[in-house]
């Protein structure tokens, strides 16, 4: 069972991901939050194995910035970065940050 944290500032996207995680017997939803700046706190204080995080946030740091911070303190957490933006430079930045 994978403990999952969802981070997305868009309500619709966040709720869709919640439904997918909750509908699976392999994953358990730990929390779904709208701000990347809160993700590192949850990753450090809750049992999290996988973070599904949006790259672009309307407020605060980007998902890439926070993912890099989390990977430095908790390298075993898997991070899946998602975006609907047609920007390929995110992929290279994510690889450099050590994201999965």
C-alpha cells in the first residue's frame, strides 16, 4: 500500500486525482492540498511514499522547487510531477532535481 499526498492548486484536477487514488486498492490517500509550500511539511510529518504534484502553482513556490527540497530531506519519497502546460523544459528541471 502506497501512502499518497496530492498537491494541486486546481480544485478539479486535485479532486480527480483524489478519486483515482481512493478508487485503487494499491494506494491510500494521506492528504490532498492546494499549495506546494505546504507539501514539505506533510512529507516530513506524515507517512508519505508518493507525492503527485502539479508543477505550476498560482501562489507560492512551484512544484519543482518544493520537490527538490523534499528529495533532499526525504530521498525515498517518490515524486510524480504533473502539468497541463505545454512546456518541455520542466522535464529537464525535474530530472536535475532528482524527481521520478
